[in-house]
C-alpha cells in the first residue's frame, strides 16, 4: 500500500476543481461499451507493483490500458475486475500520474481511483471513500549484512542514512521518527527507492508490507524489518495505513455499490489476492 499524501501542487489543482463542483454534484457515468454494458472507468498509476503495474501482454488476466497497447495488472486491477464483474460493468483502466488521480475523479474523467490511496481527512474534504480495501503495516528494508539488520525497533535505527518515496507518509512521517537519521532527498518512485538501497547509497528505506514483500523477490539480498506489535514501532494514525477507493463527492450510488462488493470480502481475501499479485509481479517494477 502506498500511503501517499497529496503534493502541494496537487492540492492547489484539486481545490480549484473542488470550487467548480461545490455542492456535492456528481457526474453520472454514461459510458457504454460495445457489449452494451456500462463502463467503470478506474484510474491508477500502473507503475507500482504489487498494487498495479504495466505489462506488454494480457498474461494472468491483465486488463488493457485505455489509449495504449499495454496492459495493467496487480492487486488494484484484481480488485477493479472483481467490482466491475460483480456490478455488471465493463472495466476500463485509465493510466494517470499520481497527482492527476484526485482531479480526474473530481472532474468526472474517471469514476473512481483504485491506487493505494490512504483515507485521510485531507482527501475526504475533496472526494468520498469506500470502506478500506486493504490494511498494511509499515516496515523497513535493509541489505543483508547491514549493521541495522537485527534492529528490533525504531530506536535501533538511530543514525541511519535513509530515504523513501516522495510524497508518502513513509518519508514525511516515519523517517523523522528515527533518532539522528540522515534523511536523503525523497525518491520519485518505489523502484528508484529500492535501487538506492540496493546500490548502498542508503542504509534503509521505509515502505509498507506488500511493497517490502515484493522487493524481497526482486532483491533477495534485502532484509525486511517489521516492528509491528512492539513498543517501538513507527507511530502512524489509522487513516495513514488504511486505503480505500475514492469516488466523486455525492456519488452515493457508486459508493454504496462498491461497498456492497467489499462487504463480501474478508481480510483473508485481501491477503490472498495480495499474495497472488506479489507472486506474478514483474521484478523490474
């Protein structure tokens, strides 16, 4: 789960669009596919395994990306397919940059975003969220042989040179909790973050559990540090670790419909789907 915070420039864009849509009006989806069924337009970055990624074929059930020759797959695509199939929609995946996701929902360009968005009070001022569709703990990654390999808590990471992904709770909230941390500039993407660790430029990176599990497949030399359940874990709020599906404010029909699908799923279902996504992820993403 990428628990991303809205970048400042995105906030300005979103606030301006929100003014246009003040009053909670919602744009009804009238797109219809060749099959005659309504189309559910779902936005994501298509570049963040195991949640979502881009691949050249439809292997494993990947879905075509709109206006592209490529396909999208991953946990978010699996969830989008389940929702669309259950509700009787045809699915369209729309690939957008992170900062374009919320504005796309506000403008009605897409119907919803399934992209690891945390359900923060900040975002709830602009969009409505479903119930969480994944819960994830925050972890650190180090290289094998690191002096921090046996760290049992945040205090044991004191003095580490570290980084994480730009615009995330991991970078903005978690890394500053490490005593005397040497926090390097944030990385533009998760792959860049992992390369920084693998190359030895940093002692550790902070991320979430699924990203960490996926990283261990791509980089077997890495080690995962999980402080959950200890007295020395990272301190974050529930809104920073629970992720949901965002829809345009006032679109209660779609919100309730998606929630009706999520209501049928258990935490075990979420974990099973995430494990499957991790097992088929492309190692480069």
